[in-house]
């Protein structure tokens, strides 16, 4: 049986560490797959829970069972994935904190999606009964009570997701702690500000803003205006532009290296 993987749903699942994946593989190779893979009934075998188990079964040629669940839409499916994985025993307290923060936000997303559906139904059938209940978003206090996680920790997770989603993802995968991720470091504030990078971008754009009209004027030069001085000047400008291009390419390559180093 071939199952489908939706990258948007797979991204909701906290990834396993190399050691956890290896242990899971050994267990499946030894005992087979004991737990069924959960799929979305309305989406033709799309995996909700069990992406790693499915990959291992495919690799080892081991059969598996599935369990289908029904959801009205993708937001509800994402919420189920989050609520399902937060109860797993191999998560750290920090991983639970970020997942509970995701649950808090996802419940609001589900409520908004349900409200949109309800509004469409009311518009399509204005005299019908559209009083189907819509769950209100859970408050932070309710999440604190349900998760048993202090509100300050949940708010710290929420702030980190907003200011540094990459680092937030590393906490979620268990690579760093929430304390380490939230600890102020030299230049952290500067590099967490979007406007810091926007200012550099505006500077790069401004580099051409003063000369662009003149370059366009030269591109449109007429043959009657062409002179030996114009020819020499255009050749020099081509060299100048090549220099700028070389510098831009060099910085772009170095910045790609920064991305790879910090991925």
C-alpha cells in the first residue's frame, strides 16, 4: 500500500533525532510495526502520524496497518497532530512548551476556519439552521491549566517563535533549550530586527537610484549623439558595472555560506 505525504502536515511533526530514528528502525526491524499509521480519511491515504515509521517500512519492505481519521479541513488535521504528539513521553519540557504554544495558536486557526465555513453556509442558506456550534479559541489561562506549563514559559516560547522562528524550530526538535534560545547574546537584538536587514536592502537599492536614470538615458542614446567620448565613457561604465557585479556575487556567495553554517 502506498501512502501520500503532505509536506505541510509533515512539517507540524517534531523531527526525530538521529539516535531516535535509528532506535525506531531497529525496533521495527526486530518486531515489525506494532502501531498503525494514522491517515486522513478524506485525503486519500495522506499520513497524519507515522511519517518515520512509513519511511522505515518502505525501506525494509515491512508491511503496516493504517487507521483513518476524519477532519473537516487541514487546520483541524494539524491540530490533531499537535495534540497527539504533545503527549509523547520522549519530549523534553521545552519541546512540550513550544508544541503547546503551537496548539494554542492552532486552536485559534481552527476556530477561524470554522467561522468562515459557517459564514459561507449562512450566505448560501440564509433561512436555514446555521446554529452549529463553533469552538471558541482557548485562552492562555486555559492552556496553562491544561498543559501544566507556567504562563511565563509559554509566553517565552510565543515570543521566540515571533522573533526567531529558526531557533524556535531548533527548540522544537530538541537541539537547544528554550533558555539557551532566549538568552540574550551580543548582537542578538540587532540580528533579530527585520529592519536591520531591510536597511541594508534599501542601501543596495539606493546604490543605483541616483544613476539609474542616466544609465537608461545612455541606453537610449541616438546615433546622431554618439561621439568618441561617449564610446570611451560607455566602455568604462561597463567595466564599472562588472566590478559592482563581481562584488555583489562575492557577498552573495559569502552570505550563502552563512546560511549553510547556521542551518
